C-alpha cells in the first residue's frame, strides 16, 4: 500500500504543487480545499504527473478550516480510511491587504480563525495520531513574513510568526516520538494569493517578479524529507531577504515592507 499524505490548501498554488510532488513520490493524497475546485484535484494531479509515475488514490475533502466543524470533517475523512498517516502538510492560509484603519474586522477575525486557530485544531489531531504511531513527518507553511513586521498586511504577518514559532516548538516536543516538524517560509510566490488578499493595487499585485510555486513546493518537500527545522522557499533574492530580516531593526524592516505593500492611489486605493 502506498503511504498517505494529508495536504491542506491543496486545490491551487503551493499546496497543489506540494500534493503533486508527494504524489510523484508515491503517496496517496487526502487533499483539502475550501471551494468546489478541490473536486478536480485527481484530474489536475493526473495532468501534472509524469507518464511514468501514475497518480494513486486521491481523496478530495471540501472543508472550511476556519471552523471547528470544518476541521472535524477533515479529520473524520482521514480516520475513515483506517490508514497510517505518514505525512501532514498544514498549508491552508490567507492574507488581507490594506490599511488596518480601513480593513474589515470580520475579515481579519476570519483570517485568524484560518491561519491560527484552524492550524492548531488540525495539528492537535495530527500530532496525537503521529505520537501514537511513533512516526510521521509534518510540514507547516509559514511565510517569509514571519520574520518582519507587515504593514498593510498587519494581521497576516503576525499569524505567520505564530505559525513559525509553533512549528519550531512542536518540532522539539515531537522528537521523542520519532516525528519531524519542518516549517516552510515562502517568499512572495506567483499564485492567486495576493489577488485574493485584495492587493492588486500594490507591488505584490504583479506575479512577474515572484517565485515559482513548483520550486517553492520542491524546496519544502525536500526539507521535509531531510528532516530540516525550516526552509526558505524561493530564489536567491528571497534567501537574501531572509538573511536581512534576521539582522535589520524592526522599524527598518517595516518601512521596507510598506514600500511594496502600501496601496497606490493611482490604482484606485483610498
């Protein structure tokens, strides 16, 4: 029997690419997404697959991971398979652009529910299961934004700082169970992420200069199987930005970030 991997945020972007790479490594996939698009995951993985590497079993699960009910639905689907869970990729997340003065509080609370609370709820199921198994690998997607203040994405950055710190602490706890935890910190990536965040009127609105999601996914998957504590996802410029974020003062990083994230009046912002 093929090993089993759970991947959240699997219908598009980095999550889809991670699912494709795990499938190519011989994994069956439980793929989770919030929209009906997740229903096409098997056919999309088959399109992306090498002809010599057949896609195994794909279980698409549509669920809103910002809710307790959504998380429980996902976990019920995993448990119903009655199988050993070898890999869990906690990748679902969203952002919201704009000045905190103007953004909608309910949108921000929903983001906190998805990026933080939902991650913790699902991680609890995953780590308890893997601890009982005394084996497993966990990949948690954070962001390069975990290392810097993020003005005009003022809530998103702190959610990713939480996720990164959570992954690092969990890694140490899970060592005694033979379970590894790896954090993936992508730089800006050419997906629909910033468009969905309402950031078309910023530097982040263009995908032309961003990282290739397949490359970011490959870096994450390779780090996962190497048992690394974390990996920066992206090109040389992204890795250089990560180094700068380790040493620059917070106020300097905030101003640098704001140059790219501030909405531009010429694009119809306030």
